[in-house]
């Protein structure tokens, strides 16, 4: 379908048992039900060095960063579940955003992976605030590089108890509100397309 919204979905955690990987998969279901084509990636499969401008000048952009960036460029939007580290964004997520923000040639327009894209953000944490403070920073970073971030977001606290054995949220209202983020992102992209 030519007009079908294309969404790239990932979590800002590499951890195998990541709560945020579970959470973003719930939002993916909502997006798919609303008609989006969603590509889920695990950032653990795309290891990249810590951004260093000298490294970039000598060796260029790492292959895995190019791969992730290409998938971003080809998407209309992002579903991102972002864990909170020390009240902020994880180094994995920031590093990925930074590498994908770099142009690969002089002719490439700035921030081609981000400008005009839409995103929905969410978080899960064992703590009571669910990673809410980190989302403030994630939202700010994305908006400053040209991404339209949905006003709605979800932060799921007490994450050790929040998910059932299938990876869904035990609380039905939480489950449908996270699915709703995927649905709302899809609807927004459809309107903009
Ligand atoms: C370096 C570090 C800092 C953390 N800081 C916070 C924090 O500020 N707030 C919070 O709610 N959880 C914090 N946590 C706990 C994470 O929320 C928890 O490890 C969570 O499981 C990470 O997400 P994941 O399950 O998707 O990997 C921190 C964890 C680490 C490793």
C-alpha cells in the first residue's frame, strides 16, 4: 500500500529481558491494528562505538549506524520505548540518535533521518515514576532535531510486576493506552501523508 504508514520501533535498552522492549512491542500491536507497517529492531543487533568526531573523520560512519539511519530515513515515524538512567536518556539511545544524525555526504540535507518524522515515546521502569523524567529529555532531543512527538506518552512504573508472562501489561487500561500510542502515531502519520 503506497500510503501505508511505515514505522520503525525500538527500545533504548540492549538488555535481553528489557521491560522497554516488551513495552514497545505492545505499542507496535496498536500501530499494526491501525494499519501501519512496523519494523521492530533490537539495538543490541547494531552495536556501534561511542560517538567520537575524530573516529568519524578518520573512519566515517560505522556500518551499523548507517543501517539504522537508513531504516529511519525510510520510515515515516518511530515508536521508542526509552528507559530512564539517572533521570535521563540511556547512552545507547543517545548514541544511536547522534550517529544517525550525521550526514553521509555534503549534499545530504541535515538531519534527514529525523526532519518531518513523527514519534510516540514511552518508558518502563521498576521505579514508581516509570521513567517519566527521562522522557522529558527524550522528547526535547527529538523535537529539537525536527521530530513531531505525540503529546500523549506513557510511563509504566513497578515494571517487575506490570507485565504478564506473555509480555502484555496486566492492567487492561495500561495495555490499551500503550496500544493507543501506536494507533495515534499511525493516525497522525496518515493525516500528514
Ligand atoms: C545506570 C542506571 C541508572 C538508572 N537510573 C534510573 C533512574 O533514574 N530512574 C529509574 O526509574 N530507573 C533507573 N534505573 C533502573 C532502570 O529503570 C532499570 O534498569 C530498567 O530495567 C531499565 O530498562 P530495561 O528493563 O528496558 O533495560 C537505572 C539503571 C541503570 C543501569
